[in-house]
């Protein structure tokens, strides 16, 4: 082999090793560029309020500390560690600090995904997987706990799938990931469930003489992972939170992120789903049975709930990487997969770029939650009114938590339960007008804080027992006549 050829191979290897860092840096800069969009969810206010509460009290809550009607009710802050991280980031860097933390988590997740794909696929194929994952994940890159858990999701699932692909036992070294994940976000239960799915595939692929050993390896790992997940302030009860959320049933559809995918107009989800199906049919892709089941599983979750589209984006390529590399040899990484260790220069240079971008972004004046979820003027006006409880718009609950006003409802559906949430939704949307008035009396509502276009706000304008006290483009306040 000539010296020129050797140099070319070395350059390609260097580029391949640097690619995860390049992708991570690119994602970080891209997310920072759209920083205000990361603060567009009203639950961001609630998570920040809870993080500050935990820091102020030096403990995690075991009862609800915020709401008007459920205060003192048993409740778990199951995302407590993420909320503390965001509260510390806010204390140091304000809203931009929270955005930087969320952006770094998203960048890390994409960097880890790139590294995994490069072990199986050529750089172009790996990059294609990233470009498919990005539009599915982008709407969910928010300053909320799930984004801090995203790197753990990718690392955990990638480790399980790699163990299956290489016919080895899952490494116990990744168990600390489960402990951290369990304290960051409730999605850790998905990680526990995936042990069963990956272990079943490993057992299915094992030779008869090896199956007892596979059962022991994956069974012991599953028990240890379950124990690792219980290393949290609430112990095993943390696992039940997922089931309490699912138990909300039809009440979940009152929350936009828990609704099914909307195909009334074409979007990135539909384009990618149909494009992937068409490509598979055209190229005659054949997948192993358990990878089909895994893929269908995350597709089902993504179709059922908008919030799970990122699962499909981040995990589908992990499930498919090894089967596609075997099916299409021109996509396989081959021996080049081993060359994934860059020298220190590239990571240092890219980290410096990210630091500079963050420092420059600190001077931006537009990084703050949007006005539509920040009824600051209306809440200030309410401070001068003698009133009982407040009936608030769902999207204002987080801000009320943040400023220390007890909300009628906020984003913690597992606290309120399905009956309370459904009654609230039906009343405020005037599906049951008599019950709306009963609700006002039953909970001794003295003032309402609603969106200007809310049906209930228009009804109160015509109700003799109520008067409009304040209104702007964000919120309208009605108070009960005395």
C-alpha cells in the first residue's frame, strides 16, 4: 500500500472518529440557535419551582406542596434530580442556563447515537440515521426532565442491543446509568422493559445448550437493574408512577402531548414513517423477528402519544443498524468500526466552540418562556383582589407554581387523577354548563384566570354573578361579584 493511500485511510479514520463529536457540536449549536423554543412548555415553570423547593427544603416532597385542592396529598416528585439540575442551572445562568443544560443533553444523546451507528454502518448511512432521528426528536427538545434522560435512554438501549448482537451478556458496568435515569425521569421503566425484550431475543438466538446460561445472565442483570432503579428517595414506588400515568386513560387526551398523532395534515412524522415503509418494500428489507417487534413497539407508542415520537427517532436506527449492515453489505462499517477514538485535539476544539456559543448566547434578550404561558400582568392584577381559590387555564398552572400561587390544576396529571381532569376539561370547554357553575361553587372559586379565547371566559362575561376584572392578549381575569 502506497504512502498516499495510507494517509488517505488515516484521514478517513480520523474523520470517522471525530464524527460523533461533530454531530454533538452541530446539534448543540443548532439547539442553542433556537433557544426560546426550548422554554415553550408550561411544565418548565413547574419543574423549576419544584427544583427550587427541593433545594430550599433540602429534601424531596412526599406530598403535593403546590396545588389548591390537593395540597398535602401523597405525591412523588419522580423527576426530582432533573428538577434540581434545572434549578441550579437557572440560579447560575437564568433561562439561558436551563437552555444550555437541555441543549448539552440533546447533543450528548445524538453523539452517543452516532457512535453506536458507526460501529455497524458506514458514515453516510449513520448520518442518514441521524437526519431521520432529528426531525422526530426536535419538537421534544425542551427544558424539561425528559431531555436530561435522553442520553441515558440511548446509552442503555444501545448497550442492550449490542450485547444481543455480539452474543454477550449485558455489562453490569451500565447499571449506574439505570440509577441515574430512575432519578431523572419516569421513562426508566421503558429501559427496564427493554431488558425483557432484548433478553428474549438473546434467548431466541442462542443454541439449545447455551439457553440456560443466557437465562442466568439476562435474568441476573434484570434483577440488578431493578434494584438499581430502586435506589431513589422513594424506593420501588417510583416504578408505579408510570402505571398511575397510564391509568389516567381517556383523561390523557386532554393533554396535547399525550394525544395520538394527527394525520389531518402532512408532517415530518408521516413523511418519515411512509418513506421508511416505502424504502423497505422497494429494497426488500428482511428483519429478524424480535427487531420487528421492537420496531413495532416504539412505532405503536409514537402513534399513540405525540410525546413518544422521539423514541421512534432515537431507537429505530439502533434496532435496525446490525440487521441492515448484514442485509446490505455496502452499508456495513466492516473493520473500520474499530477506529472510533479521536485524538484530544478535535474534542477540545469542538468543546471550545460550544463554550463560545454559550457565552455569546448569554447576551441574548429573547431567551425566556413565551408570553402565552406567562400571565404575569394578570397574576399581578389578581394580587389586589380579595378572593378565594383561582380557577386557572391548564397552560397557566406552571406559572402559578413558579410564582407561588396555588393553581386549580397544573401539568401533574398523576396527582389529579382522571375524574378531576375530565371534569375540569368538560367544564371549561362548556360541554356541561351546569356542572361548570357547580364546579365554581363546589371549590369556592373567587376568580378565574383563563385564556382570552376560552369558552368559559365568554360565558363568564354573560354571567350576572361574575365580572371581567382584567384582560390582555395573554389572559383574562373574572372575579365573583360580592
